[in-house]
C-alpha cells in the first residue's frame, strides 16, 4: 500500500538532488506537489552559504515521469548558474577539512 503521488514527489526531489550532487552539507532545497490538473510541480533552489546568491526554478510535468522532471529542473538550475554556487561551496568545504 502506498500513495503514488507522494512516491512521485519523493522521486522527483531525489532525482534533482542526485543531479546536483546535493547532500546534507549543500544548501539545495526541493519541494514537489501535485497540481490541480494532476500534473507534478517541482520547485527547487540552490543558495550560497552566506545567502547572498540564490538560483531557483519551478517546472511541471507528467506525474508518471518524476525522475525526468527532477533531472530537467536540475539542468535548468545549472544553466542559470547553480554550478558556480555548488563548486564554491564544495571548494570551501574541502578547505575547512
């Protein structure tokens, strides 16, 4: 027994995090929800450690393709500059170890 919508939400969020190599030490947020028309909507943001820079986006797609939605939104965030934020964070983390 399970809730297929919740399963799709989690799979979309996890796919986005996997594409961005997000983890507990990287400020990446993702939130999926079901739209009134039954489609899946995914919001995500990547924020610099000091909060000075934020890249965010929202994308909607079929409920049956959550991984594609997560990967597509991750690609959009990277195109908007999220990679430079993530690289800077990872560089700072490596220096502080």
